[in-house]
């Protein structure tokens, strides 16, 4: 019988894991500089969390969630595999009262997310995100910190990116805008796709997520631009950030159609894009503010913002990475099975003294086969454990200069350099 992996998920082999670790190490070191603390979020959350925070009419909640219906006694509960990290960290923040526990409320996480989407290149149903969230810090300094962090990370990774930025306003500035948007959408109702016809009534802002009518929607956004309705405080926050970006010579592009496909955002939102991936999946980092969501769930906290990196996509376009420095490899061969036990005690003693990587010993392999394997594995030394061990001696061979000698076991560590 042959088993195949589930559609849309990925086996990650050692070479790729090494790249992932390289990227995540850089992310970790960078956010560490700014006092962020790591948290581990559960993969499973209740469905209501996402319905409430991401929004019922979003693509994620409407069609992309992996659901598990759990039955206990006479109750059923729907649990989902987390589709993103922000909703979960907000829940964690409130449930654990983190606002009182940490003076600096800056957190980060890394782990897999799950979305039931059509699988394609650089888009998987299980994918990894590295995310950072800042609570209780007002704009524009907290927005700028997020952008600064992303810029530092992309620079360290040597990846060219384009920053796109927009303000989607707050509840106040959106009220009037949504009325206008609805009017305009109704005029061209027959031109809209079926999904958007439904969105028009329930959550008109979501038509900007349309994948079918990209051009039409872009024209529409020129006609009824949110920027015209933006309130004074939202405008100030956005302009202040833009000024800081200019002062810091950070390049950006203001994109009025950028709304992010999640309801919890307000104010500044942004995306980092790369030209190295196809347009449908070229966003490799995205974020924004969600002050309304946090203050609704934790009224004493008025501000929150965050961003997340798509680690799989970043790895896909990573130009180069530093391989982990490996410690010296030592092969341990046995002349025959009788010497297995003494070889284990030699290994134990060696590991106490030296930071080395041990390969072997192997049962039921000829000495020749063992030596061939050690050579292919790039071992620097091989210890051949045989009759000599009875006199507390061992044969050591240096694969690099091909010198072989019999030495006293007590001197072993001196020979491994
Ligand atoms: Zn506003
Ligand atoms: Zn549509």
C-alpha cells in the first residue's frame, strides 16, 4: 500500500528546514532587539473567535477554514485550525490579562497556519508564519516600528521588496463611505460577480478582495475613494506615518485599493510584495492596526497593531543563506559485533570532552561498508574499535590526510582537533 500526503500540504525536507531556520533566526534576532517576547499559540481555536474578529463575510471565514466538529455529551463545538495568528494572540492577551503582566506589550510567534485554498505554487494549505504584535502603543510610532522591523529583516535576507500602504479608516470615517460605496455598487450590480453581489449587502468593503473583477474594482475605488471620507484623526495618523517614512528614506507606494481581507483592521494597513513571485501570491509580509478589535475585547487597551511574514514564500525566493556550522564529524566503526559495547563507552567518554558529531557504530555492516559511509558523510576522523581495545587502545584514521595510527584511549581527545 502506498500513502500520499494530503492535497495542498507539504513535506519539508532537511535542506528546506535549514532555510526556514535561517529566516526565522533572523526574524527572532531582529525582534529581540526591540524587546518582543515569544509566545506559543494553540493551533486549535473556537470558530467564534474568527467569525467575530476576522469577520463572517471574509474569504477566510466563508470558505477557507479547516473545521473540526467536536461532540461532547449533548454539546457540539466547532473548532478550527487557526488560519492566522492575530485573532489568537488577541484572545491570549485578554484571557491571560497580559496588559497587567508586561510593561512592554510586544509579542511574537512562529508556527503553521491552515487555510483551505486552491493549492498552487507558493501557496499551501498548511503554511508557516512569523508574526509580531504590539499592544497599547499608539500610532504613528508603533506603525513605524513594524515597518522598520520588516525592512531590517528583508535587508538582512537580501530580498528586494516593495512596500504598499493605505489607510482604511476607522468606524467613523467608514460609515458615510460605505453608504456611497453601496450606491455606486448598486449602479453596477449586474457587473459584479456572485460573491460580490452577496458582499454588497453584508459587507461592501469586502468587494475589494474580489479576485474576478480586479480592474472593475480598481476603477470603482477611484470613483468612490475612501480617502475623501477619512476623518481628521485617521488622516493625521496616516500623514504622520508618511512623514516619518519620508524622513527615514523608506520607500513606499500608497495603494487606495489595499484593504487586506480581514475585518479587524482599521487605520494603517500595509503589504510587502516581491516581483519574484506571481502576482496572486507575491505578498510576503502584511499587517496593520486593529485598535477597534482590541479595545472592544479589552476596553482599557486602546491600541494594537501587528504584521506577519509568509515564511514559505520567503524561503522560496531566498537568494542565499549561511549554512549552519557543523561540529567535527567522527565516524565510529567496529571490526565486528563483539566491539559494539566498548565502542559505546568510547563514544560516551569522547562526548564528555568534545563537541563532536558522532556517526555510527552500525550493526551488521562490514568494516569496509562502514568506512565508505563515513567517507560519504564527510567524517574528518574514524575510530576503528577492534582487538586493540583490550589494551585500552583504538585505531584512529584521519580521512582528510589519510594518516592512520593506533593510540591510547586516554589520549583520544588530543587527536580530535
Ligand atoms: Zn477615522
Ligand atoms: Zn467579485
